[in-house]
């Protein structure tokens, strides 16, 4: 099925870069890819939940920056690290709830709604930070992004794996997950069958906001800094990872396993092209080609089914 094709694509990329570069298959580089991709995977999982429900969230990138700002500001104010992290998580959930409010109560389509909230959230971050990053975060916090278990296994990768398992089970095995797919497949039919559509959308955006907030904290912890530009273009890669992994923007489809593989395809491609020495701007072209190719193959596969 789709996940098999996606994994084959990832394997082909790995074989190609292992042949063309000497350092790709080293333990250091593979762990580096896993660490750097961990934040993108968590954001992409959040996006997959939204896409599966037939919606979209273009504000995930600014949500990453917002949570980094909150956790860093709280720690700078002397608030204990666990409380600061809870504040950031709460902020992420509030941003998600605001997205849901604009969509369900004001009746604005998700694309336009989250395009607008993305600008609002990013603008607030830029105004508060005045474009200047907050650095020198506490070591009690930064270990979640840069620390290692047993001296080699990044904690960021462990957190990513735990979140992926929990979210995969929730999406596939719970009543909430079934409702998400049902709304994405046919919102009107879901409503007529008694599913509380607006409440599920609210819960979905709140859960997504919490995931995005945690990803923002991981990113801030990894670089020991909260930057106003953090998470820039994350929404593009998150949507791409979901689509490459088998999700359709019309809703009703999507898997966490596929999304993870999709995110790693983008991560491996970016890392491999860096090792080859390809210009960053050409890397963006290459990633765009991969995204279009993945969607085109899915379209062809759907046509062949018919």
C-alpha cells in the first residue's frame, strides 16, 4: 500500500546518499538526522490529525515560535521549568482553540482562517521579542532537546517516538480517531449520524496545538534559544510530510506511520543534499519536486484503482 511505496522511496534516498557521500551512513550523521527531524515529525503528526478531519492548519510554524517565546520568557522571569513548560503547552492549546473558534463559530474556511491566525501569532511573537532571540536557557530545560540517554541516544528522538506511538493509537483505535476520519470523509454525513462535529474539531485543534507547543519547546531546548523566526515554513514541510505519507487534503485519510516516513524523506533529502554540497536554494527546488511527485503518484494510484 501507500506506506510501502513511501518506505521504498526513503530506502532509495538512503542508498543513493550512502553511495554518493562517505559520511551519510555514520552513526553521528544518522543520529543528527533523527534529532533534527524529531521536531518536524511532531509538527507533522499534529498536521496529519487536522488534515484527516478535512481541515488544514497553516499556523503551526508560528505556534512553534509562540511556545518557545512563552517557555523562555517564563524561565527568564524565574518561574520553575516544569511550570514554564506547562504554560507553553497551555498556550499552544489556547492557540489551537482560537483556530477552532475562527473556523467553527465565525464560519471561516480553515485555509483562510489559519492563514490569518498564522500572521497574528507570528506578529505577536515579533512584537514581544522585537526581532531579538532569547538565549541562555536553563540546563534543566535544554536537556529535552540536546541531552542524550546513555550518552548517545537523543532525548528528542525518544520523545518523538513516544508521542508517535500514543498519537497513532489515539487516531486508529479510539472513538475520537474514528470521528476525525468520519468528519474528514463526509462532514455532513458525520453530523447527521450524531457526531458532534464542532466539538471534535475543537478537540482536534487543541490536541494539535499541544503537540506544536511541545515541538516548539524541543526546538528551543535544542538550540538553547527562543527565536522569533523559529518554525518558519514548518507548515509547508508538515503538510508535505502528511501528503507524502498518504494523507489527502480532502480529508478522511492519513496515518501517523506514513507521516513519520514522509518527514524523514524530507529530513534525509535535506541532509544528503547538504553533504553533497548542493546550494540551499536548489535544495528547496528538490524538496518541491519530491512533494509533487509523491502527490502525482498517489493520483495515478487512485485512478488505477478505478
